[in-house]
C-alpha cells in the first residue's frame, strides 16, 4: 500500500481515521479533555452558537463569508455556484435568443434600408459578441466544479452514526443535520470534495501569482478602506475576482481577516491546548502527534488548513533573494517560515473567541509555542497530511469489524487511484499528489496480488 | 506578577516594518540588526529616576502586523507616554498612525497632558517619500513633539526617549539615575534643538 493524501481517503475512512486518532491521542493522554463525557455539553453549545450566529446574521444582513462557521462558508459558496450556473444557463439561452432576434432584425433592416444607416444594429451585435464566449467558458468551468460537490452530500448508516456519535468533535453541525434527516443512510465510500472556501482559494492564488516577490507580504499594512470593500463584496456573496490591479497587501490582509474572524478558528479551540502541548516535544514525536491532531480536524478545516500551509510554504520558499535563469537577482520577500508563523499563528490558533474581552491579549503568553507549532506545520505540511500505509491498514482492520462488505470496494478504489493518478491530470483545486512515481509502474497483476495479500492479512489479523 | 505602581510605561506604536523594534532595541541594548522579524509584543525594562527616586521605565514594543484592537486598547489604557513611529520611506505608514492617535485621544481624553512623540524613522534612507516638514506639520496638528531618527545610524534615538520623558509634566522623570550624566545630557539637548535633516 502507498501513503495516501488525507483528503483522497473516502468519507467513511476519514471518519474512522478521526476515531483512531482520537483513541491514540487519548492513550498519549494528550486530549483527555476531549473524552466523550465532555462532548455532550459541547454539542448543545454548538446549537446555541448556531442560534446566536443566526440572530447575528439577521442583524448584519446575512454575511456570506466573514465571521460565520467554515462549513457554512463552504455551503454558501456551493449554493452560489449552483445559482450561478442556473443563471448562466438561462442567460446563455437569452443570449442565443437575443442573437437570433438581432440577426433577424438586421436582415430585415438590411432588406428595408439597403445598407443605409444600419450601422447601429450590427454595432450592437458586435459589442455583445465578445461577451458570450467568456460566459460559456466560465460556466463550463464552474459546472465541473459544481459537479464534484454532488457526491459530498452523503449520509449516515446506523452503524457509522454510532461511531460518529462517539466522535462529536468531528463535525457537530453536519451531524445534527444528518440526524434530523434520518439514520438510514451511509457515509460515502468516495472522497469528500476538496473543501476550501472560495475566498481562501482566491486569495492564495492571487498572492501566488502576484505577491511571492513582495517584501513583507502579510506583514506590511493594507488599505483599510479597500479591504473593507473586498470584505463586503465577499459577504454579499458576490463572485469577487482578484486581478493584478488588486494590491497584494490588501488581499493578504483580507485572508488574515477571514481566518481571524472565523467563529470556530481554523484549528478548533477545543484542540488549542493539545496543539500547543506539542511545542515542547522532540521532533519525531512532535510530528507524529501533530499528524494525529490534524486527523482529528473536521474535513473542511483540514482541507483549508492544508491549502493554507501549502501556500505559506510556497511563500517562505521565496523569502531569500535568488538568481533568475539569466543571473539577475530576484529579491526575496523576507517572510521566512518563522515570520509567517508569527503573523498567522494568532489567527489560526486562537484560545478565545474573537470579540471576547482581551482576545489576543490572552494569547501573548503562549505566543512562542503558537509560533513554533505553526512553524512545524508549515515546514512539514507535505508529510503531515499523508496517511501512512500502517494507518490505512488500521482503518481497514477497524472497518472489517463494522462494515466488512465495503472493504473490497475500498481496496479496489485504492489501487485504481494509484494507477489512475498517472493518467489523469490533476485539477486545479487538488493539491499536488505526493505519490511516489514508481507506484505508477506497478503492473495490474502485481496490484491484484498485493490487494489479495492485504485482504488476507486483514483476515488473519481479525481471526486472531 | 503584581504591577508596580511607580512604573513609567511607554508604548511604541506604528505600522509594520517602520522600525519600532529597532528603535527600542537600539535604545535598550545599543544594537541594530538588519533582520526582518515581526513582533507580537515585547516589553523592556530600564531603571530611571522619577521624582528624585528610582522607578522602572517599561517600554512596550507593539505589533504592527496584527490587528488586535483589544490589545491595542489595553496598551493605551496602561501607557503613560506614547511614541508613534512612521517610516520616512512610506507615506502609508504615516497614514496608519491616524487611527492610533484617535484611539489614544479617545481613551486618554485630555491629550495635552499625555507625552506623545511623533517619530519619522529611517532618516538615513535616501529613498524618502516624506520630508521632515510633513512630520512637523502633523505633529503641530496633533499638538505633540516631532523628531526624525535612524535606529540604524543611532541618530536621535537616546534623544527621542529623553525628550519624551521631558514632556512629562505630571512628574519629573529622567533617564539618569545618578545625575552624573546630566551635563552630557544638556549638551545633547542643545544639539537636538538644531538637529537638521541628514
């Protein structure tokens, strides 16, 4: 078996992995606080929070992006995309109708006026023509994106719901929804959509394009007015495009603001102490623990964190000045991993809720540890988000006891994806695959024998 | 830690990368580093004399990179005197001081009694966006004192802190503990009156 990216595990496997990670962390006595007894009141608290945020929304005119839980941001994005597609397809229809009407009218006019002063109409046609190709382009692109999300609306079986009940930490909100819908459904056997909010993706892409060489990116101040404007646009749910005219510092500030204002900070508050406790560990132990803690995160948090860390790593790689291909000096942005960790630490690892008294001020004593932890996360994000073969075996073994019928399917999918990663170009949204290239050279029959051995290994193990 | 009542607290504000930490470190340790490292918050202590006895000068170096309004309010309400730093190479950094100044006015009320220094740092830099007159104009508008400094060249740094303490009228605070250096200080004061832009 090959190491696999966390987000390419199926939803079911991910849920099991969460449980395993929690179990292992509890053995290490790291997250004793998260024991199941304490989960109960937290669940009810989340409902209260929901109600609070709901009433707040009403006052502020439904913010779509800032200051609302991450899963809600992603849902809003998704809803917006779907709406957009509908609008676009209807608009495309309108355009087509309009075009035929205009053409028809032009023909009539040509006939009647015989080319005299008919300049106006063809001109109109001309002005509208360049629009339609871009519309078509965009819609086909977002349709593809929207298409991926269909699979993620998955549900729960009796078995797994018990399993998840023991793990309310994972995604309390989604869980509530599912429960109300009934218990007869299943967790998906396919990977969940890559859950990163539009605003994070857009900001990262913009800075990757325009800001990697900017000295002090994320540190230098921004225009408060322009950031506020961008924020309002995102909050109104508009499709905000960030182009090269947008100052990178504004975009950087926007990203920081989004993370800071998340009511459930990117690394959930419940895990704050646990993450911080890794600061004093020796390196290999530290990384192993951090990985388990990352496995505990709800998928949308984990995916967004992955995207962000990947991006910060990229920024840090441009910290030093370097030589271009022609020998000219490319200035560095001076934002090393530790600088970025200093800036992002308090935004990602929050102890207090934003808006609460002295939030941030309370963080000061922990700031060294916060910075150190985030530094490790940025430096090692690649390995941290990989699920080792041993861990995958554990997941399958666990599943063998609860849902033996799905194992075959999962194994098949696993080995198929190993093969297909070579042939399929990665989509824009998925992070780079980290599978070693040699895996692609494996032959089919080799694979099936490996598959067989994995299954028999599982059988044996459970037999004993 | 219980706070001593006779601490004299100076808070340094300013945009990211204008040289707040550099000024403070130059003053406290006499060193300068080229490194580019953001600050969250640091506090330095030094013994000074106050009303003929000894007290602690506590210098709080704040962050320019973060926006923690609660922390900023806390620092202002605890502070006795303020240094507002901009970089002469960045007009934006001067503009970013405005909301901080307004917040100080709001929290402290009677602004005339609060020692505030407006500081244009990096005066050694050749690529200026602001000349000294603009700093002076802003200072007179804000009814505070103004000085250009260079932490790198150690220009006007000691003088900055001395002047700030001189502005304190509610009590007599001085950087000198033993009074031996007072002559030297007077000389410096004279020089400072004529300081010109490098």
